[in-house]
């Protein structure tokens, strides 16, 4: 009987309940939702109200705040509210620039230590990370090197999909047929990324606001953080960019989405004009102004 009651109750999300839930998600994850998101909250979180057999959204908020299982449920909240839309070889012009210009620079700069690390920050279900690994392999510049592509996302379920490396349908909307034939093989569940590409890629759940936990990524030569900043408020954008800056080696590159920039976010990076794109770079001799924060 209680579940029937909840089906009726959860659809009535009051303005104050929406603000409380929205602010809690923003506080913990930095994600920004405007007032138009109320219907999405109502529909998606209503399913969680039913799953927990709660009377309504007020009880759900209290559960998130005070229940011993609230932290775990907050992950379910984010899973419900975030949309994971990605595919292989997304924004091909930027990837072409990365392959033709950035990788050659990184190969030259790292020729002594012969190590390359790239971070796909906000990798969703992994297509971007695997695309990067394919481009590194195709370049032919890093044979015999220690190459590591790290993919992170706030969504635990997305990371589980990324680790499996099995895809179908819309994930392949922009991939050339020859590339698909080379880097995938058919399985009953879908097309599987070949083993030598999968071995280059490592995935983990990560909140980009958590600078301390981001340290597990290690130092990286390049960061892809495309179409991620648009989901954060201005305060959180600055914090995320600062955390990315900390992970980059001096001279490392930052690639943002085509509609994103560091204007009014950070002045720590320099803008580099390449033939086909603009990218950001951590200054080669970068030093923190605050001497209390060591590298």
C-alpha cells in the first residue's frame, strides 16, 4: 500500500524541497541546476523516493542528510540527475589537432623519460578515453613507451560501462568504419574494444571538486575536460580548473569543449594557437604564487 501512496505523493515537489535538494547536490558535487530543472528532479528523484519507500521529497532530503546510508544514496541522486551523452571521436576537429600537433609536441618533450599520461576528466561511459588511446596508438610516436590514459567520472555506473569496454548503436555515430574494424571485435553484447587499447586505459569514479582524491590520477601531460564545466556553477568551475592545473605537469595541455573557455575562471593557463584549434597550456615554468602549497 505504501508504494501506491508514494506514486501519488512524489510527483508533488514543492519549491522549497526543490531548493533544498538542488543546493545539497551543488554543495557536494558543484553541479548547477536552474529552476527549470524542477520537473526533472520530480520525475527522476521520485523514483528514488519510491525505491526507499519514503512518504515524499521532504523525507528524501532528510534521508540524504541524516541517514547512515545517505552518502551512498547521494550517489544514486547524482546518477539519476546526470545525463551521460557521448560517443567515439566526438568533436573530430579537436581530436585531429590533438593527434597532429599536440601529440608530436608531447613526444618531443617526453622523449627522455618515455612516459605519457593523459586524463579524460568527466569521461562518462569511456568513449573519449578509448578514442584518445586509439589516437596515441595511431600516431606511432609512442611505441615502447609507458602510456596511461585515465578516465574518471562522477557516475559509478558510467565507470562500470567504461571498464567493460563494450558498446553499440549511438556510440559509433562518428567513428570511421576502418577505425571501428581495427579497434573493435563483435561479441553477443556489442562491439568490444580490443585488448591492447583497453590495457592503456584505467577508469575510476571521481568527483572533480575533490582535489585530494584527484591526486590518485598522478601527474598528467594533457587533460581532456570537454563539455563538463557547463554543468558547474562559477565557484565550482574555478575549483575544478585549479584541481586540473595541479595535476598537469608544467607545459601540459588542457582541452575544453568548443563552447567552454577559461574567461572569468582562471588566468593560470596560457592560450596556445595551433593550426586547427586553440588549447590551454600550463606555463612550462609554472610556479604557484602561494608558497605554502608545494608540488
